[in-house]
C-alpha cells in the first residue's frame, strides 16, 4: 500500500500535484483543508467550530482534525493507498496518524515536501485569492500568519518523518509537469 504525505507550506502546490498523483497512482485523497471547507459550506457543527480558526489562518485544534481524518480513513476501506494533503500539520497529528496507520498495518511510505520560498508563496496565494473565494487567501496579514504558523507548528513534522528516513525534499518552483515528474521519480523509487 502506498501512503504519501504531500507536505509543504500554504501555496506550495499540494492541491494541484495531489490531483495529478491521484490520477496516476489511484490513491484516495485526504485533504483536511478541503474537508473543512466542505463542512463550512454545509454549515455542519464541525464547520461552525472550524470556521473561526480557518478564516484567521490559524490551525484547527488537533482533536477535531484527527477525528475527521480517522473517520475518512475508516470510510475508505477499499482504498489502494492515501495521499494526505495538508495533514499532519502538528507533531501531535503526526503521532496520531502513525498510530492509526500502524493499527491498520499500512504505515506512511514517504513524505514528499514541496520547497517554495516565502515571496513566491505569497504571490501564488494572492493570485489564488482572486478566484478561490477563500477568506484566508485574501488578506496579507492572514497570509503572513499562515506562513508563520507553518514555520512554528508544522515544520517540526518534517523532522518527525526525517527521523524515520521518510522525508524527501522536492523543488517546488518550476513547471507543474516538471514538479510532477520529480514527485513521481521519488514515488517510483520506493514503490517497486
Ligand atoms: P489548506 O486548504 O490546507 O491550506 O487549509 C486551510 C485551513 O484549514 C488551514 O489554514 C487551517 O486553518 C485549516 N486546516 C487544514 N488542515 C489542517 C490541519 N491538518 N490541522 C489544523 N488545521 C488545518
């Protein structure tokens, strides 16, 4: 089973590359940001709880995220493998994910980390904000906060998987197809 964490700061291209990887490797996509936006759109209880955090560019509390991911894994019993996109974003989430996957005997295969500098991230997010309708893509202070939160709370997750020898850094600036090629090369190297 191929279980990939697609890692990187906001605006790194995780969503774009996930779509292409899912197509090629027939994986099930678990994108926590998309799941929360769906809950907000449907105005569920979880959506209402998450909204205040998301609109300010802060992280939703771990317990809510972990429960949502576990439900999603449980409902995908026929999955050939997963792409985790935007999750885990804290070391506590990474510990919970590792435990969930160990119990199911399907550990993380690799963490692929898209590396993009801050100025490029901000330019991309502002551009996306023109069409995404996302409150957290529109405002420079919120964008800056998301990048700050990434560095403080999420970057340690890279070290967590580096210690397991699962971290692979990928140059995230270039054409979509070139970046996709680099991701596939890493996957094919471990998935033989
Ligand atoms: P994204 O679409 O991945 O950029 O996520 C949008 C927002 O959803 C983030 O800025 C957080 O507020 C929230 N979110 C998404 N995934 C997580 C997560 N794994 N942990 C905490 N908050 C999350």
